[in-house]
C-alpha cells in the first residue's frame, strides 16, 4: 500500500472545513489512503458510521485495503491516541480546533485542544519521520486582533495581538508556534478567516454582537476551504511553499463589510435589519476580521480561487438551503406589510434576548461587567451614546484607503544579518539578547520584550509570523502599556485601547 498511495491523516473531520476536506479526499481515495482522527461523540459516530468498515471500534489499528480508510477514535488530550494516528502517514492535515464561541466559554479546554492537542502530533511526527511527513496546520486570523479602519487590511508578519478576552486566539497562537518552531521539515500554517457555511442560521449566538458593524471581512466558503486543503497535497517537497505563513480567503469576490453581510442575510428573509436590531447592541471594537493584502500569495500556490464561490454564489446557496417555512415567511414578509411588521417584531424580541444573554453585549450592560464593557465599548457612556441607524454611519466603502503596517526591518533583503534582527527587536520595544546567529531563520534565539520578559523564538516566527512575547498578549492584557512601549504593536493597539 505504501508503495502505491500516500497516507493522509486528517484531524477534525467532523468540523465544517474538516468534513469538506474529507469529502474531497474520499473522492481521491484511488490516490490516497485516509486516516481520520475523530472524537468518539454520538454525532461523529453516526456521521462516519458508513465509512468505518474494517476500522474497528477500539482505535483503528489497520487500514481497510478495499476502501483505503482507517478511523482512529480518540481524544486530542491523549498522547497515545495521536501517536497511533500518526503511525505510517505521509501527510497530516490539521484543521482540528475548539473554536469560538465554545473556546471563549471554556478557556482551559481551548488551551488543551488548540495548544496541547497539536503538541502531541508534532511530537509524534518528529519521532516518526520529521524529514518526510508534511504537516498543514490551520491557524486563525483572530491572531491579528482588532483591525478596524484605517488598519482594516493586513498581511502576514503584522503584529499578533489578539483581542482582549479572545482565549481562542491565544490558544491558537500557541499551537501555531508549536508547529512552526518544530523540527518538522515540511510544515506550513494557513490562517483561516470566517468560514461561511450554507446553514448560516445555525450559528446564531451572542458572539454576533461582539463584532463591530464597520468590520471589513474577507471570507471563504466551507467548500472552498476543503478544496484548498486537498490542493496542498499537490505541493512538492522542494516548493518554497513550506515554512510559510499564509492568510486564507476566497479572494476579492468574498469581500464584504459586516453590516452589508447582515443586510443581505435579513433581506433574504424579507425583513429590515434596522427594525430588528439596535446599533448599540454591536460592539465598537475588540473583535477581528479584515481585508487581506496578501491572500493572493496562497492562491498562487493552490489556485483555489479558480472555480471558487464568491459572496453572490454563497447567498444563493444559503437561500436554496433554507427550510421551506423560512422561504414562506420571507415571501409573506416581502408582499404583506402587516405580516412583515409582525415578523420583524418577533425577530427583534429573539435577537434582543440573544444580546441579553450572559455573554451578550446587553448582558454585560445589565450586569455592569466593566471589563467587557471597557474592552468592547470603551465605557458604559460610549455604549449609551451610540446613535441609531439614521445618523453618523461609518464609511463602509471597500476602496477606503488603509494604512500598511511597518514590520520594523527591511523586508526586501534576501539575506538578513544580526543587525536586522536587532533593529526589528528595538521596533518591538525590546532587544535581541543573543549575541550570535548562524543566519538560519529557524534557529531559536533569546529575546527580551518591553516588559522585560525573556523568551526564545525563531527569527522566522518573529519577522514572518508577527509573533513576539506571549506573556504580553495574555491575560490580564495590559495593552495600554504595550501600546506605549511597543511601536510595532502600537500601530494596531493605539486605535483600540481606551
């Protein structure tokens, strides 16, 4: 089998990106044998039951030669389960994660799954064959934190400064560093944007109000996320693709502002967003999402924009998959004004209740949660001063000029010297403690941040990944001091902190 087909381990196949990846891998099983690492939940057992032939139920010890699949039912927090999954593989595709909002409600579990959960397969690959096995890791654009105008377009290497209370982003940053600073020769981190699923209304959660209406979004559909993941299998070992950080998006056709997105979704149901939500329910800052200056770099390698879905095609698919009763509601709401008013009143009540939950914006105001109010609004007064939809609306033009962030070193140089690293460290308010460097971008060096925290990190992670001191971007998030002492991070933070 090993002489005929490569073996691909896919983690997180029960998620939206993971399942689309699996669906496409299943179509290519004449070329690849598949290993799935899955949590043995009732939902996953039911979903993958028809693929389980020959895999067994105790961990999947052998590959079925007829269908080319092995399922390892295991726990991401159990090292032995992941060691078993990595045995004999050529590829590891890793979209596995505990995502928001669940990750922010359970920070400890997010840390375990998204940080420790990737350490185990990295260790297993390093022990198995680090020069042969290729690892494609899925990071997140939440790492960049708040990116409202005029810094609403970015690129890899921009500061990694996650939003306050974004435990998901912190755990994913740790996981990404584990991958990218490992001894695995062929590894890559793809930072995922918002994945648009057809069943959009299943995502209704208070987190929707955490996002400011003037956020700029460059999204991708679940289908195209799976496509690009499988296209990674076509990248050869000699490609300069490996070792890079890339931003994922569906391309320019997937650009939209959050308010435009809301308008299109609620218009689809025949109702007006201005009638079902108040503007003050939406936070003023402290989320993430942005346009990308450099998402095309990933497309140059994978060509996943070709035949991809843009916003218009996505909205058509959402409509097509709507249940019949919602389509009927939309029809009556469009053509019968009294019915539309009734539906809008009902929807408004439901959304207000959503925003009023413990982790909703109105819930923070009700409980006088000063920490959340300060992080997302600045102050309670700022919340109460937000006008209605009829005045002082922010500009949402897609062509709005943006400020390109300075990375603190001469990016165009082919070969960097020790002085370039020292310059970059100074721009980050710190210094390079290491006095010698062999010139290799993946050699760990010792750095000192503006808060006098000493840490080890590779120049590649600092310069190309935008990473810096983990202590400075973790609770209690002393971003006011960081904005004063770290010019690199201040390019973002001075527009966000109070």
